[in-house]
C-alpha cells in the first residue's frame, strides 16, 4: 500500500493570507500522495453581515438556514476553495477543488433535529473512496472544503474535522493514511499556559486521566475524540500538530496511539 | 477516436430552476463522454446588489473589479457550479465541478486594456487537455463554470462561450468533438420574428451575406464567430441550437459548416 497524507487546516489559517501562503508552500513541497481539507474561516460571516444578515451560532457551531447555506456554499466551495487551488497551482501542485457533491465523494444527510436545530448541517453517511482514489492515481491532489451533499440535490454544511477523519478512514482501504489535524499550537498541551508542554504520545488511558484532571478541556475534546475515532477505525497514523509539521525537518506534535 | 459532447448552456437556463432541471435531466441521459459548460446568470448581480454594490456593465459585458471578482468566484464556482453538480449526481451523472484553476485546466491572462478596462477578465492562453482527458477516461463528467486562472494565483472571469469553444478545440486532439451552444431558440433564425425560420446549415459565405443583409445581427454575431472559430480549428461538429437538442429524438438546430 502507498502512503497518503491527509492534512486538515482550520479557519484561523484561512483567515491569515501570509500564514496560508506559507502553509500552502509547505503542503505543495510534501512528497507523495496528499489531500488537503480546509475549514471556512470568518469570511462567510463577513459576507452574511455585508448582506445585512446576522450570523447565528449555538455552542460555537453555525446554524445553517437557507440563506446561510447559499453563503457558505459560495464562500467555502467558491471563494476560498478556488483561491486555495489557484495558489497551489501557482506552486506547481496539481490540485483540484472538491465538495462532497463532486464525484459523489462525500454523501451525507441533513442532521436529525434533537435539542437544537442546526438547519442544513450534514452528517456523513459514506465516502466514494474509489473515485477519490482515481484522482490520486492520476497524481492529482484533491482539496476539500466543508460542503457535502445528500445525493438528492441538496448541499449541506459539514464539519471539516469530521470530513478529514471520515476521508482518512475510508481511504485506509486503499492507502496507509497519515492524518494530521493542524492548528495554532504544536500539539495537545498538558498545560495550556505553556506552549512547550506538548504531549508527545496520547493514548486513551492518558486522555481519560487528563480529562478527569481537567488538563484537557473545551474545544480540544471534540478534536481529540475525532482523532481517536479515526485511529480506532484503522487509520495508520493520527497527529494533532501545528502547520509547521508539514515541513520535512519539523518533528513536534501529539501522536494519538492505541 | 472516441466521441466527446461539449454542451454550453447560458445564463438564462441557470436563472430558471424548472428549465435547468429539465436540461440537466436531458444532459445526464446523454450517452458517452461529455462536458457541461455553464454561464453565470443573474445571481452574481443580485448578490452584488444585496451587498449594496451596483453591477457595472459595458456593451453587455461585466466589468470585474476586485469585489466583483470575489462575488463571481463565489457565485459561479461555488453556488451555481456546485448546485449543478449536486443535481447531476442526484441523476446518477458522475459529475465534477471545475474552474480553469482546477488541474490547471484553463490558463488565461488578465485582459490587456485597450479602449475599455474590463478589470479581472481573463483571455485564455492554453488548455490542459491531458488532465481533462484523464477525468473523461475515468468516466467522470467535468462541469465548467466561467472562471479561469493565470497560473500565478489569480482567478479571472472568462466568457463561457469562449471556454466552451477553447475546450472543444484543445480536446479535438484526443476526441471527435461535437460542440453545442444551447440558447432559447432552435438555432440561428433567418427572420428573428419567426421561430421556425431556423437556418439548417450555415457556411461562411451565407453568414457574410446574411450579415450584409442585416438578417443576422447583434448578440448572434459573437456567438457565431466563436462557433466558426471552433470549426476552423478542427472541431468535428459545431451547432447553435436549443437545449431540446440534448434530447435523443430532437433534430432541430443550426449546423456550422465549412
């Protein structure tokens, strides 16, 4: 099996053009097969506001009504995704921008309403690993934004971390997948006030302990849960790290381990 | 050589959801290799207006300033292109949405300013026929919107008719290409007030005569010039016709001939 690198970058990187350019340069220099998954950043909210619409968030998650679905489709799949692709092409990376609708690559359903109605949010049902694999075999580099579809004509807003881990799991049937969730810090910190306190290896037992001791909390929890889900489902390697980890000579990061 | 159908549909079809659905159904039922190229429609102007910006047009062509470039990228490459792809996937057509940046498929340069400054308008330099051909060989159906790039990170707004004819010419190295420009009428009319007066075959001599006699004029002229350019550059078949011509049992249309 060939190696495949899947790199997730968050909205904070998208928001900062200088950082984004550096990250895309490092990504384009990575050898071998690779996929980029990017978050949305603040642009969708800016566009909504410029149209006189106040963005709605509950627990830090966007509520996607009909107009918001239009705007996130425009901003994520159009403006951001295609600008990322154009920048990668300028760096001679043979990229191709994707939503889950393209090649029916990621099929989802509209989230069932329990307590909170998130509107047009998509929960993933399946990945078309064969079609994505055909792109990779042609030495193309797919660049996914956080839009999927329900195979019935409806686009849906979908969490980018979940897209990255679901792609990694599905493509593990075809490749040895290394999955990196990149964010601002060098990894999961044992002490949030100390950037050098990166946990080098995190297993489930340690994770439970640190959670109980309140050393790991808040936004890190869904990120780590997502990462463990991928590892448990057969992904070869899963890291939580900074975008510096895309550089060949940089070895910091938290490895999730069994 | 295999047959390849390239179908261009205009903004009027994009503007009408019921018509668009019928057209996409007919397109998905077409046998063999195919590419769809779609125009923009009125949505970009609506989005600009909702942001308090008045769209600028000169001689019926959009002037693309920086904000307009953002909006057309969002609307053409995001909202419209991905909704078309999602609809085609619902019809089991294995579509993939494309700009010229994706796979460096259509490279252009920012139009040189002569009399009028159209801003971020792209004039096409070259097509990556090999990459598009790789998609077709995998039985994927590319769906192009009217955005290209300059291979230096800049996206550019580009006429969809020109994209269709340039793709047709470049792909004639690999396929027997049949190019159809679809619009509201059944073909080029000898009498604009009579929808049944379709010119069945149009050669350059007849075209010159009808132009002199003022029977063909206005917006039809660039469309026909574009179509003749494609025919002269080696495209097997070029038609100007209605979207009904996508139906297997419908034979009306104007064939451009040598």
